[in-house]
C-alpha cells in the first residue's frame, strides 16, 4: 500500500496495484490552492475510482511561471493537495508537462480545467494513443493564482493594506 504522496519511481507499482480500477489523472502547479482548483479536482475524482494529481516541482514552476514563482515550495503544495479527501495520490515532477508520468501510468481519463482546450493539452495525444479519454471540466468559477497574487500585491500597496 502507498502513502498519498508517491515518487515517480513508484508509478509502475501503483499502476499494477490499481489494475482493475478506473484511474483519473490531472496535473498543475497549484501554487495557491483556490476554489477553482478544489471544484476542478472534485469533479475529476467523480469521473473514476482513483484520482492521481501530478504537481509541478519548484524547478518546473519556475520554468513555466518565471523566477518569482512558486510562492509555496513543492512539498507544501503536494501535502496540501494530498490533504483533500477526494485526492488519492500525488506525485511531483520536474518536467514542464506531465507527459512522462502520463506515459508511465496510462490513466483511463486525463482531466484539465475548462480554461484548457482539448487540442492543446500536451498529455492528450498520449492519452488518446492508448485509448484513454481527455476531459475538460468547468468549475463556473473564474479563479487564477496569478490574479490572486496580483490582488494581494495591490492590496498591500494601498495605504490601508497592512494592518
């Protein structure tokens, strides 16, 4: 049996253990967990038996978002995601996309938030190649970690922003 936070090296053993179950996978930076993330992950879990969330490492986030990100270290982001009752497993990865993990695990369903177009999801081609399904879910909440960070900075710059 595995802990919720696993290493990439454990993916093949996990795949064997979950053989008869429907596996849903998604990935993201999850720098500041917000309502959009929670709703999207909860919907993803509803699509299968097991939800694995691949979380971009600090190095990966810096490559995607720039040198000032992430705000929170990868181990903290992984633990926060793992604390959600509907998330079964979390794995950290260093690459810009979760294509390598997707190839290894071959989830039945690969999920991204509704702000992604199915045709531009890098992992989508891999998932379709073995007969898996790519799904986008809409949360009806317009949230973005970048927007939250900008709002915090703006609030702190206002005269009454610091108490």
